[in-house]
C-alpha cells in the first residue's frame, strides 16, 4: 500500500468516526461533565452551596466549546513541540559521536 492510499484511508476513517455520533443520536443534547456533576450533587444534597463561582462566563456554548478546543490545541502543540525538540537533540547528539 502506498502512502497516498494509507492517508486517504485514514482520512475516511476519521470522517466516519466524526459522522457516526450524529447519525446514532440525532437529537442528543451535549452536556459537559460540570453540569452533570452539578445535577448529581443537587439530587444528593439540595442545600449544597458551591464554594466559588466562575470569574467569567462565556456568552454562549459555542464560545465555550471554542475556548476548550483552543486550549486543547495549544496544549498538544506545546507537548508535541517539546517531544520533537527532544528527538532533534537526541539526533544531533547521535551525529556528533560518529566519526
């Protein structure tokens, strides 16, 4: 299998994995872990008062999702950059030892 075929196959698999949740649960409502935990706590103890509140509330769910995705992208970029840096340093040190 050549590289172009493998990349096309991987792209198709990713597209299928993205589309499947929309087909299976067409009318499902997205709820984050924070809101589910808040509901569970209020069921167990209706008199519970949160310790603190958010400093800033995003204007919409879309903005909140964007900020979460941006945070994940920045974090993965930093981790991948560092791993690439370590690999490059290892390769440079390996080339110095050879005559």
